C-alpha cells in the first residue's frame, strides 16, 4: 500500500514542479544520455518557466526523464541529472567532488610541476554549460548558460568546501560567455577571496604568466598541455614557427628543449607582448626567439621557408553547424600553404578546436590540403584534448580538440 502511494506521489510530483514535456519519441536521445534537448523536441512548457530555471523533463506520457536547466534558445534544456533528485547544495557538492577526484586520479592535484588545469569541463563532467579552470589557487568560472549562472552561488560554495582547500579564490568571468542580452549589465568579479590577476603558474615544469582578467578565455589554453610536451620531443636543434601562438605555450616548450630558433606569431599585439614576457622569464632562451605580429595566413603565404616545424593552432573556424563548410575551406587553405612551404621532412603540428569538425573530417581536410600542395604527407601522431577535458561518451560534441602531427616527405 505504502509503495503504491509513493509511486503515485513520485509520478504526480514532477507535474507540480516547473517542467517541460517532450513530443512523442523525442526522449530517445535522452535515453542514450545525450544531455541536450533541442527546442523542436518540446511539446509543452509548464506556466512560469523562465530562462535558467531548473525544470523536470517528462516524456510525452509524463514519465520522468530527469532534471535540466531550461533555456529559451535552440538548446532548450541541458540535463543536470537523469534521475529524480533535488538540484540542491548536495547535488553541486557531489558533482564538484566527482570532478575534483578525476583530477586527483590524473595526478594534477598533487603535481609538483603543474598547477594549471581544468577542474570542470562542462558536459565532460556532467555539468553542461559550466567551465572552471584552475590557476595556482584561483578558480575561474565561465558559465555558458543562464541556468549555470543562476546556480553560481552554490557552485562557489561547492568549490570552497569540496576541493580539499585547493581553491583559495574564485573569479567569475561569465560576462563574455553568457547570452549578450542577459549579460549586458554584468561585470566579471571575484566571488571569494582575491588574488593578483597576474598569476605565475607551472605547466609540466614550464613557467607561465597568466592574466585571467585581460587574457583570452580564462587566461590560458590549458587543453594543449600534452601536445606541448610532444613538441619538446621534436624540437632540439630545430627551427620552429609557432603560429596562433597566444601566450607562447608551444614556444616555451620548444625553446626549453633546445630549439635552434623559434618564431612566434599572433595577430594580437597583446598576445605577442605576453609571449615576450613569458620568454623573458628565461633570459637564456630570449636570444633564440623572435616575435611576429601578423595575420598567420598572410605570413605563411609569403614564406620562403626553412622551418623544420610549423604549429598551426587557429581559433575555432566554425562555432555552429552552418559555418562548417566555410571552416573546412579555411583549414584546407591554411594547411595547404603550410604544407607547401615547409622544408622536406618537416613536421606540422596542426589543430582544430571546432566542435562541428570531427576527427575524420579534419583528417580528410588535411589530406585534401596535401593534394592542393602537391606533397606527400604521413601522420606521425593523432592528438586530442588531455584527461582534465574528459569526453562525455554520450555527447560526441565534447570531443572538440583534434590535432595531427604530419611529416611532409618531399
Ligand atoms: N596555440 C595557443 C592558443 C591559440 S588560440 C596556445 O598554445 O596557447 C588562437 C590564437 O589565434 C589567439 O591568440 C588569437 O589572437 C590568434 N589569431 C586569431 N586569428 C588570427 C590570425 N588570422 N592570424 C594570427 N593569429 C590569429
């Protein structure tokens, strides 16, 4: 009797809360744990639901599918849970603890030579719309959904209480990642503690200055950590061109590994100032380094190259599905030029961080670029994002960083 009563309650309760109901069959992707619901899948929304609310997600027969953050955009709901659990402080604590324990397992929490890493990687940590990067004591939060932003106080509490004292200050840098209209009066600010915005950190023993207030994204491109290690392996006595270099991650590793010469290039003067500063930290490296502020494509086009290694790490050429074709053309042109110009036997470290360009498409694009350049290439390494950017198996889009190390034979 009691069981029947509980069943009735658990079936009715969701209908009393804020909820969204899906059209028939539209729950299929959720049954495969894909965490997004597109607006076209929604049959009805209960009264009073606003952007950013936590809603109960029901199928067409009112069966409960989980809890989500509602949004009025094309991704209408981002799943927080596939169960009927309250989204309360305990929920946030548990999710942050789980993310923390993954970083501990990877070895990042106790590492002596790396104190820059990603602590929360959105869907990859079952927290769609939330990115948290960690810089030597400070956590930088970027909310990509209004729902996450409305939950930020609880996220902050979880960061303070569930990370073994690792997080000493918290900076909210969401004004540029939230929908423009919602964020128009928002300012980025510290939510806990405060620290000098220019931080000094270590990545695999290499020293970097990072400024999360003035820098791009959260201040540093953490996702290239392992790939930078690989360039060090090939750089001894080599001449390297690091294009789209931002703060010079690949540059420092290559120089420290004994590169003969590294030229760093970015179109942003601010980025180039930062590279110069990062190189200057190591006075004995500066003599082998050169800064170039220029458009990468223009520079490579006119290059009469004797580079042994070229790095191509452009920003995402396509942020949306409809820009995919143009993006592919962009990657093809850029890579064709680099393949054309590099020394015989040279290596190209080429990347794409566009979510909509998958591994296979990227590989095919590089093959097409080699055909345009009329040169033979082979793949030595296939690269990807590191383990602190975990991939949610049910959300292929969370596998966003792809890279190839190609050797250009003749
Ligand atoms: N490789 C970097 C991250 C690259 S982010 C690292 O390891 O940290 C992409 C960079 O490309 C940004 O710094 C941006 O300023 C630069 N950029 C964007 N468009 C460019 C262009 N047309 N030419 C050169 N640099 C460009």
